[in-house]
C-alpha cells in the first residue's frame, strides 16, 4: 500500500468520496424544493362539497323547464 506524503495530498474537491457525501443531501434538497414549487404552482382549486340530496335531484329532474334547485346545508 502506497502512503501519500503530506505535500502530495489532493485538494478536498478532488476526492470522489467528498462528492458522494455532499451530493446525496444536495440532490434531496433540490428534489424537495422542486416538489414544493410543483405543489404550489399546480394547486387544485377548492371544490364545493355541498351536493343536493337524492330526493332533490330526482325532483329537479322531474320539474318542467329545469328550474334550479338550491342545495341544502347538511
């Protein structure tokens, strides 16, 4: 096994193991930021969850002229 002298040592950025140690967490940070940006920009609109009951829908379908039926609050 060859031992490197103190003067022959390479700078820290030339060591492959350093990039494995730094690269893993850096990739995770970039992926997290990317996910947050996609989630914020592509947020779905809030939907109205109030839906008419089955009886109101049946009665609405049977009314002539298609008069709108207001949904009831649960």
